[in-house]
């Protein structure tokens, strides 16, 4: 959520900030702004409610010039989206500019204290208190020369008073060669250039300028000049850390001829899944080096913790862990888990699933699991992200950047990696014999080709979108591996088309949902080959008896299904455990084309953010 870009160097800051903010649009936002320290040591701020283009138009030919600046895209928490509440925010004197991702949980008491001290507030945001807190801390240093150390110390002391989460950028008109960044539970990285340096809330904003990235850890502050990057704890202790080299380039985050990132990333799934498999599976079985770090012998229970699409992947992971490894497994929504009283101990393995590695609830769940002595395995796509720090081990998806706000290739890769994990663990544990392990491994190696074949349904899904885009609602159901697939299909439709949709276990149809069925309710049935296919067919007949039209996703060669469904989408034959991977792409395509028909912003759905970094 939200995006931060900061620059200090010899170039004009405004174009760099705007380009960086554009590359972070996928994170979700409702306003945008920039602050630039001009050559006469004044801060000029421009900010607008709405899309970044409004800010571009406002700056066209009128952008302030300077070599130090901050940019921000805001996703509203405190205060409605408008020009005033947009970031950056300043102190009373207009000396400081602050941008902030996260939530200041104690902002009300801090605001009351600052008002009592005579501070005037211009906005309704929690962020503005940070600017005034830094202003207060600088007042104690009015007699000195205003050097960099004073600003770093003032920011650190101010942030130590803040409860909650923050990724913060700060600049000071009296220090035109210094840029400050700090983080606590909200992502922030430093980009190291030649004679220039950057901060950003995510790596894509930095890629046109550098591939050398320095990760800021929780409770740390970065002080950047054009020539230096220094890290400190909020207590002032200097820190040393080697930068990382980003292995993917800016072109990987471009649309490459596709009209939307989401459609590009749907179509990237065969190559992305091939990358996820590389070096991890052969004809004899799966081989995940990440499992070597764990003491699997003491694991008696698995909890899979995630949110959104990652939760749906976790439901599939639960099934394969229990079926193949024969260890009890439970998939839990991280936002519920963190406030529950879970039974955890050293015999538990917590698998933490988050595409960004920055999901606040999943990170909090990791801390809870670790405090109870559980081993932790993080599944993420982002190297060096917060979830990886402190986890016992991390398995990366290796699918490249996903810019569309809603998950496509990262969901598929999470499912694939969980199945690889379970297969390798079953091999090590001896719960599957060598013949069965080899058979499943060969099936898994075919997944990229199977998904490529499933993408051949594109024209069919376009045609079906024409039929359902005006419906009042859609209902998705399945059994076994089809149930979490139905949940994911319904979520995709809701997320990008705003058409109401719901996923349900098919066996629960008569326990309530059947009351909703009528000719205006389209039902999408996951009816691929499985041990429960006959049961699903019976459920389809129940739906048809209520005159609701049915779209069935079925396996090639199943001529029987056409007798019961109004429309059949045929998918390539796959092992039952792999059907979610084969069905995901067609369901994503259906959501995409319905969204287009409804005139929705596919890559930046309203109210959504790519990374949910606050509660």
C-alpha cells in the first residue's frame, strides 16, 4: 500500500520522482504528491487527489527544480482522499517534508500533545504528526549549525515515540544534500547509484537507475547524500550491510505489448512456473534445498498462514501435506491467527505465504509462531522482503516481478511450490513410495505445458464474459482441490470487475447458497476429473433444476458433462492435485474480460493495494 520514492543527487528530481511513482502505481493509491528542495533552499510541494496523471498535468511545464525530493502515492487510512490529506506533509515552519507508509496508532494522543504545544495541523492524517514531532526535536538544536547529524538524530528520536508501522522519507530545506529514510514493519529500500542515491518502497521504482539495493531493516534509519549511504538504528548505533544485486531488469516490469500487466502476467505463467521448477524437480522427485534447513523429524503439525489469494494457495497446500506427507495441517487466515490463542510449540512448522513478503498480518503471525518455538518457512517472491528476515528458511517463487495488483502468476507459483515441498517431504519421510514420487514428479514437470494449453481458452473466456458481465452475481463451486480453486476464481472476479461473486464447497450447496439461485445467477462449476466428479455433476444438476445457467470447467474427453452444463470449458488432463494450476489461468482470463466489459481499471482496482502492509 502507498508508494515512496526519494532522490538526492545531481539530476533534476521531479522527473525521477514521477517515473518512480508510476512504477509503483500497482501498489494502489488515491492521491499523489511530490516535495522538492529548490536551489534557494525552499520546499515546494505539489499534490493532487486521484490518479498520478493529475499530478503530471499539474506539474507540466511548472515543476519545481531541485536535486533533492520525495514523492508519494497515498492509500487513505486517516482522512478522506483529497488534495489536503495527500502527502507530503510539512511542519509549521515549512522547513521539513515527510512522506509515510503505515499507520501511527498513537497519532491522536501525539496530535493532542502537539496542539497543546502550539502546533497547527493542516490535514486529518496521522502522518502529519511525524513532521511536527521532528520539528519539536530540532528545536532543541536551534543553537547549532543544523548539520546532518542533528536531522538524523531528530528523526530517530521522533520515530521512537511512534507506535505502529512506518516507512518514512524526510527532507529538510536547510540540508539540501541529505535524504532520510526509516522503516518499521513497512517496506523501504535504498538504491545506490553513481553520485546519486534513492529510497523507494519497492524495487521496481529503482530499476531504471540502479540494480544495487540496500535493505533497511525494522527499526533502522538511512541517511543518504549523493555520495554516501549510512545506516543507523533508531538508538544511533551505526550499521553495516552489503547491498544486493537485483537480477531482473526494468524491462521485466513493462507491459511488453500487452494492454494490461494482469493479462501479461496471466500469459507469463508457463515460463514463470518453469522458472519456479528449475533445479527443484527431476524424473525421480522433488528436491528442495530449503528443507535441509528444517528439522523435519520433530514436526508433528503444520499451520499454513496467509491472506487473500495466498490463503487459497495454502488450502491446496494443506491437502497435499496431509495426503502425501501424512502430517496434520491447518490453513488459517493470518489476520485471525495473530489475535487468536493458537496452540503452537517446537513441534509445529509454520508455513508463511505472501507474494510480497510484506503482508503485515503474515509477518505478525511469523513473530507469534517463532515466539512459541515453531520453525518457520516463508514462501515469497521478493528477495530480502520482511517475511524472510528471521524465518528459519525461505523458499522463493522465482517468477519475476508481478505488477498487476491482483495475483496471477504468484498464486500459481505458490501452489506449485507447496506441492513441490510436500512431495519432497513425503520422499524424505517415506510416506510415498519411489514409484508414486516419480509419477507425481513427472506430472509436475508437465505443468508449464499444461498451463500453456489452458491459456488456449482465451477466446472461449472472452465469449463467456459477454454472457455474464451484466449478471447480478456469480457463484463458483467445487469439491476437493476444486473448492480452493473456486474461491480463487470468485476472488479474481470480485477484485477486478466488481461483480459480486462467491466461492463455496459444492457439498454445502443445500446448506444455504441454493436459495440464491435463479436465472440471473451464473454458476461456475469446477468439474475436472477427480475422485468426487460424480458428486459435482449431481450438484450441477441441482443448480440446473433452479434454472441457473452453468459454466463447467471440465477435463478434455469428458463428453458426459455437456449433458448437464450450459457451457463447457475443456482443460488438459492433469493429476487431480494439479488441477488448480490448470484451472487458474482460464478463471483469471474470465475475470479479465468481464472487467474489460464493465470498464474497470484492471491493473489498479479501486480500493485495493498490491501489498497490504497495514492492518
